[in-house]
């Protein structure tokens, strides 16, 4: 199996520029891009690679970059989404702390491709150590002429500024992120207009995830066709960083060629299988926003479309494994409490609905539930999904619906007093 | 108005000023820098940030109150923020919370009377591969166990 990232993870020395240039063809792709390629060629290559965004929505990256106007009286911006706040996700953190220059080089190539001269990296506030590491790498890049004025003696200038968030899941949503960057509350914007036309500071903007951007140097170095062939599924190429956590023997970040294995193989062959020799009961396959799968459903091929076909999503590639003793009612209550806490409060269905769902789940868990509560939960969830400005509403509704449908008997045991919360 | 923010704050800000096309983009960095000076955000500090940015104080409060990392009231010397989201919960985070409550004789959200510890529950920290995890002030502690927590509470851990 080809891997692009993980062989460089785990060693603090690897974050240095010297390692990056010696072992990872450091800044060669950016040099070739700026000195030998036209911006349109780069966008064409990224399209050909068929890479889709790694932040959660899986949008084709080349197409996103192509949406920005070529000619613009206003400046254009590339903003890297390093908010990494989807529960279960911890891959971007490894990219930042072990291969920060890969991200910076991707920022250079992406900025040149869309015509940006000042790019921003929005990193979640809790990642203080990672922000320090990344800032040191940025400083190193400036010192060595990879950032600043006249990069590689060309006429291309680029500044990169690291911007820290301050604790808010919603700021991972790209338009909330842009508001936060502008010094506002992290409230998502009405779309359209999309960021490609009206984004950061009201200018055309591309927002991309850390892993997406850090993959771009690999695509230029190894070739778009080579990269596209790594994925076996037609519409999405490449490798994926999978964050595997919960009840597995070896939690961690694993890199796999998309479409080449099943979800079960990822859990059993890579992450060591279920811990304590127990059986798997359920898997949340794409961050806490992804509808849950039962143990019978995890022979699904690991890629975007196969996951969609069985009613869940690959999201940010965060796989959370639950063993046979997991209390599914407690789990969905905790997930819903998260969304209730993180709802920004702009849209009534999400602001009110998430709290109602949390309250109902709480009372079921504590022995005060009624039979009609389950239908009420589904009714509320169905009135949140698709009815809000951003996808946080769907992220809260989908899991509740899937838990109630797939583990209904567990809820009923609580409601009928056969089970008590420990 | 008497100034409460140090020269260090203003030096930091003047370096950042050129990096944004609009002044309001300095609000989050300024609040971070102000909090670094006090451990939380007293009203006087937020008012001074408002003057520095050039906006109404209400606008600073509106922003500060949106984000969980800005402390709008004082916290203990050590602020324990234990993640209880999915991956950490699956690996025993609530046992750690209960243990801390007992040991510190406070409830989640409270501060010990000597002002040494504040205990909070935290949402996902992005340390799920090394769960359970928590932050103490700005630093991560991962692969936690009751024993590790005791070391931290008793000052036996770095
Ligand atoms: C509630 C919510 C939270 C999100 N959190 C993140 C995040 O932490 N990191 C991320 O890259 N994308 C996140 N996204 C997706 C972004 O909105 C956006 O699609 C992504 O950054 C685009 O980059 P990509 O095309 O490279 O994936 C989130 C979306 C929603 C609705």
C-alpha cells in the first residue's frame, strides 16, 4: 500500500526543514509550479488527480479552485482550515506537528494557482503546541526564501499568517471560520454568495482542509495520474488519513488507499481490532456527525461513495469503534449534548431542537422516558435536518435518527425500566 | 481610563497589525494576548481592547462570550479541562471527572476554595488517538489514568 504521510509521523525531528528537503523533495514542487507552470495548469492537475476535500464534505478540490474568478479587482485568499474539531478527528494535528512544511508548500502552490498573495491558516485555539510548531516552520520558510517577496526569484510574493481560533466547533464550518477570522462571532453565513466569490474580507476565497492542501505537493511531485490511480473508486483518488479511536487495541492515524480495503479491514488489520478481545457492536465511521453503523455493516468499501450508499458518510475520516458493552443511549445522549453546546444559535430548528433532543435523551437515560419519546426524537431530528443555514443541523440530526433506528431496543429497555443508568 | 494591558501586548499587536486587511481581525489575537496577562478577561482589559481596536466595548464582549477558551471570570491556577466527548468517554473519561470531583471536593465547573484548581468538562480536543485526554491551562495531557491524574493534581507531573 502506498502511503504519503504516515512514514514521516511520530518523530519530532521530521518537522525540520532539513528533513523536509532531504527526505520529502521539500519545496521542489513549489519551485516547479512557480517557475515552470501556469496557474491553470496546476488547477488542471489537481482536477486530474481527482482529490476531494478531506475536511468532511468531499468537494472536488480542483473544481473549487476553478470557481474563483481569474481576474479580480479585489485580492484573493487561500484559507487553510486547521480547526480540526469534528469529534474523533486527529489527523491534521499529525500533519502539522510532523510535516508542517508539507502544509506550507501546499499553501504556496495553492496560492499561486488561485492568485493569492496573502494566505491564512486558521488553527483551533486548543492546538497551542501545534501552533507554535507551525509558526516556527513558517518562520523557517520565510528565512529560506520560500515565503515573502520574489519567491524563487520570480515575481510571485506570498505571506502566510497563522490565526488562532478560541474554542468553537462551529468555526470548522468554512463560513463561520471566515467570520471568526474577521473578528466576529463564529456564525455561518447565508450561501450564496459562496466563498469563491465573497469569502474572507469580502474577497474571493478558497477554504481547504489541512490534509487536502498538504496532499498537493505530492500530486505535483508524483503526477496527477499516479495519484488518481491510488483510489480504486472512480470519483475519488488518493490516500486517506483515517483517525481510528475508541475501543480498538491500537488507536491512531492510519493511511490507506481509498477504496482498497473495507472499514472492517481498517479496524481489524490496521488498528488491531476491538480491544479486550470483545466484539464490535457499532462503528461511527466519519466523525460524530456520521450516522452510526452496526457491526454487520462494516464490510463496506472504504471510500466516499460506498459509505454514502449505505446511508452514512466518510466525513473527516474519523472512525470510532464501540465494543459490545457500549451503552448506545448514553453515547447518543453525549453526542447530542455536544451539538446542543456547539449550535451557534442562529437557526431556530438547530438552536432549540438540539437542546430538546438532548433533554429527551437525558430523561430516557435517567429512567423518565416515555414510549412516545422515540417518535418525538425522530420528529424533531427530521425538523432540523436540511432546515438550517449550515450542516451542523444535519450533523446533529443524522446520528440521532440512526441510533434510534438501529438500536431501538436499547432505548426501549430504558423506557420500560428494564435497564438503569450506571 | 487607566491602562491595564502591558507594553508586551502592544508590541505583539503592532507586529500583527500589518498582517490583516481589516482592523477587526485583530480582535481574537488581542483577546488571546490580553488573557495571557491575567489568566482571564477582566472587564477593564476587554474595554482596553475595544479602545485599541476602535469598536464599542459591547462588540468585544459579544465576541469574547462566543468562544469557550476566553474566561470571562477568574479560574484556578490550574484549569483542568477533561474531554468527555465520544472517544474519551469510551475510554473512561467520566471516571476521571468523578475522581477529580471527589479528590478536589468540587463539582464540574467549580474552583477549589484555595483557588488552585478549576474543573471543567471539555468538548473534543483532537487527541482521540491518545484518549482520554485533558488540557491543563494551555497544555495537553494524554493517555490519562487515575494515577496520571493524581500525579498532576499532586504536582508530581511536569
Ligand atoms: C459544523 C461543521 C464543522 C466543520 N469542521 C471542519 C473542520 O474542523 N475542519 C475542516 O477542514 N472542515 C470542517 N468542516 C467542513 C468545512 O465547512 C469545509 O467544507 C472544508 O474546510 C473545505 O475544505 P476541503 O474542501 O479541503 O475539505 C466543517 C463543516 C461543518 C458543517
